[in-house]
C-alpha cells in the first residue's frame, strides 16, 4: 500500500487495528483490506433477505432527500448515472421523477434485479463497463464511494463522463459521525468488534476509505469539482435495525441482541449527535479550470466498482 494520503499527499500512519491507516494532516483514513467481489457470491457471508429488509426503509427515505437536492441544480430530464446501483431502488425513484437513468453494477446477480425492474444497467466496474464516449448530467454514488480502491482515480473518471457543469452527488459514512467516534473509543478500550464492523472487515467489499466532509471536498477540488452544498442524512432507523445487525452471518445472536438493545435505548440521544452519513454535491468545472492537484494522480480509469452485498 502506498504511504501517501490521496487527499493531501502526507504520509499515512499505521497500521491501526491491523489494517487502518490514518492521515495526521487532513484526517482521511483508509484500510488495507481484501476485496473479493469476484470470488465470493453475494450470500457467502451475508443473509441477503435480511440485508434487503434492513437497508430498504432508510435508504429509500434518504434517496428522496438526495433527489430533492439534485432537482434544484440538475432537474429532470437530466441524464443520471448511478455507480453501484444494486437492486435499482435509487434508479426507481429517479425515474419516477423524470430522470433518464442508467446504472453500473459489478455484482451481476444483484444488477440483474435492477435490469428486471426495467433499468439500463452496465454489469461490471465503473468506468470500464460504460460504452466509450458516454456522457451524463448527474453521477451519483450512494453508499459506494467509501468502497472504492482509488477514490482519486474514481473522481478523475467521473470528471471524464460528466458533461461540463454536470453534478456529482456523493453520500457516504463520515468519520466525524457519532458511531465512528464511539467505535473508535471502544477500540481504544480494547473492544474492536464495532470498529471492524464499521469498516466491514471480512466482507466481500469492505469500506476502504473513511472521509469527513472537508477531506472529501478537498479531494474533489483537486479533481476539478467545486462543492455546491453538503448536509447530514439520517443513519439510524429502528425499522430494519435487527435485520441490519443479523445480515452478517458471522455475528452471534447474543451480540446482535446486545447491540440492538443499546442502540434502541440510545437512539434519541444519537439523533442529536453528529450524523454518520453526509451528502455532498459538486459541480464539474471546465477541464481548463481544474486546480493544481495536491497529490499525484494514479490514473483516471482505475476500476472503482463495488458489490452491493456489503453496503
């Protein structure tokens, strides 16, 4: 693993907890974890039915918020690409609002479900699965960007497929959120399980990055984007929480019960603490307007897809 931070270029420190590397300058964190999208079927470590039931209610509410914000700066009938479209829930919502939608999904079994819902989905990794010359008005990453092996290269690829003035939407976990900070405090006290679960260690496609909003904005600026807005999204809903804990087949019933009880009791307080999910919107600047990069680029067409089984 390269020792340089992709955001600011500073040397990374680690490993922490055996796999995490932190940037002392900008606060970005990344993980040296194995990705096995092609080697592990979706259900290998996950209960797919529980996973879908767990994620659907909160995700769908958050998707409507994302589309509310997009409608103000890139209204329908703009052409919209979702990277890592999974079952097609976000494509469903965007299509209902009048967007011309396209998806990219590397998990072929999951992507086939989006195709069955009537969506155009390129099965493979972004950006290589897209036809040459494809252009979009909006590119969206919904709980996907944190799984990418090279976020700087991914932003370079987005810059290539977005029309000038197009909008990039990224919602992802924040390292300044309450759950991340609690998990880090517990790790320092000797209990690593919540920390490792947040990073999805051992899943086919774990989290490979944790950003806070300022770090993501800095990386995006270096790739030729200007930030339009940011806002918190809810990361907790009691509906689906039990399934969310249980879809990891390795988790014991007892540990899930303890976590469910603790989170349920603490939910009113947690909602008042910093959110664990941030939505940020960016505008693609003209190619000649991109500022000097703060760290060396590793190439704009590195594969950046992610299996939906881990989100």
